[in-house]
C-alpha cells in the first residue's frame, strides 16, 4: 500500500487547525497508508495541548499514525517542512503531502493528487485547486507561474471556479496544498531553510525543473484556503521584507550567471515596479531593505551548479519565463 505523510507546519494557528484536522478525518484513505505529522513552531495559543489531546484520542479508522513535533521557537516554514520530510523518509514514505494549517480539504483531495502524480515518473509535484474560503466560488490559486520580471503569479487568483478545469503543467506548485514525490526530493534536496518562509516552494519547483522534472496542477483536488493566516495579513512588513529577500534568493540560486546577465534588464524593471507598488502602500523602504538583505546574504545559498547535461532544461525554463511574461503583459 502506498505510504503518504501529510505534513502540516503550525504556528499559533489553533482556531484554523481544528477545522483542517476535522476535514482530514473524512479523507478517502482506502488506497493509502496515511500518517498525519504536525510540526509546531513554538505556538503560544494552546495548539500543543490541543494536539496532544487530539492525537491521544484520535480515531484511527482512516489515519494510521498521528505524530507531533514540538519546536521551542519558530524555526520557519522551510525548516519545519524539512523536519517532517526527514521523519517521513525514515518511515519509508512514498510521498509527502504538504498542507497549510489554514486549509480544509475535500474527501477526494488526496485521491486526485495521487492519480495525477502517478501518470509519469518524472512528475515531482502536483498542486491542488485552492479556493477562497470566504468565497468558494472564486479561485485562490491554480498553480504558480514565474516571469522574467522576478514576479510569481498565482494562476486563477480571483477567477471563477468554472475556469482552470484542465490538468496542466505549471511552473511550481503552491506549498500550501501539494503532493511531492519522495524519491525526487531525495535527489534534488529538501526545501532551502535559508528562505525561512515564502518563495521556498517556487525555489524547489524551479530546482526540480532544472533537473528535468515536472510540476502539475490537478483541477479536481479541491482545497479551501483562508490565506495569510500565519503572517496576519496580505501586506505587512514581515512578509514584504522576507518575500523581497527571497525573490533575490530564487534568482541567484537557480539562474546561471549567463542567464542572470541575459535577464538583468527585465529583473531590474520588475524590482522597480514592485518598489513603486509597495511605496504607494507605505512599504517602499521595507521592500528595499529586503532586496538589500537578499543581495548581501546570497552567498549563504548553495547555488545550483550549471551542468551541460541540463542545458535543454535551462532553455525550456527561459522560454517558460518569456511566455509567462507575455501572458502577464497581455492581461
């Protein structure tokens, strides 16, 4: 039987976590050996006590194991995810299903992700169709795309659920509700903990593509998403600074020097437009601080070494960046 670990990082998300776990109790599990692993990042809202009690009295009809890792401090999303992956690996898990604590899933959510990822041995990840929790007739995310401007775009954001009904290849899958193939994770390495939070899913999706693997979108894997639950709001100083820094990290780590030189004009233009956008909202200086930090700390990253054997994949990536940029401009 296929073994899957559902890994949920948590930081002060008690109110949302309750509904997330309740939705998992109804998940279809007849094809899987399922384990739920929650990594708590130093929560102070009673999450740990709730989880201990919940797991001690858990109904194991459809979930084989309930596990809890308790960190004293907030080690970041990426570190927490990697802790989960390491434990899953030691337990010979075939797949990792990464799930945000502010999500609720449909019972056939995992079935549909699995059906897609099993179609091709080169599929690394499959992302779900995330709907807005407060307005489920609208899409929150239908796969992430990356552009020449260094911008990540959520496909389908704010669009009717009647759209994005076909399975398709995407640049990267949102780490909030995605199934990852463990065998490929072990080849390309885990999430980069230097990112702490934000853009780490784009980074790992980018890395997978460099090595010739694919990321797909499953339209029938439905998840309801609250959004920005841990950071508190869509725009705030913590999130803007971290995302700006991590944008620099993604570029430096994954693009060979020649590709950076080729795209530098587009990237600088993208950063300038983003600065103007955040300046209007009063966060211009915070955004610049994030960019400066990214440039200063880039050497901490393990830059992906260029290999001639991956040249074809780099060319495909560049074409994808160009195509995504034109799509963005047209809109």
